[in-house]
C-alpha cells in the first residue's frame, strides 16, 4: 500500500473527503479521540500492525501520520 492508497482508505474510513497529505489534523474538530481510534483500527485491519494511540497525540498533519505508520512498518 502506498501513501495515496493509505490516505484514500483513511478518507473513506474517517468520512473526511478532503483529507490529503497537507491536511492539518491537530486543532480540527474531526481529529478527535474516535477518529484516532479509527486510525489505529484501520492500520491494524489493513496493514496488520498495531499503532499505539498515544503516538497519535503528536501528529499535526496527515503527512505526519503517514510518516508514523511508515516508521512503524519499517
């Protein structure tokens, strides 16, 4: 799965149609604890890896999230 596919899946999972690499997550009301749990579940379901929810607290943009997932898969 590449970055575009990952973001496309997140857009669908989070019902966030304009989510892209430069989307600012922190401070957006859609980036709440439920969305973060959805991301953890998405990564587990699609990639078979566990993403610690507490690491999502430092994510500010979608590209940070992609980098975090990439680092966990490496």
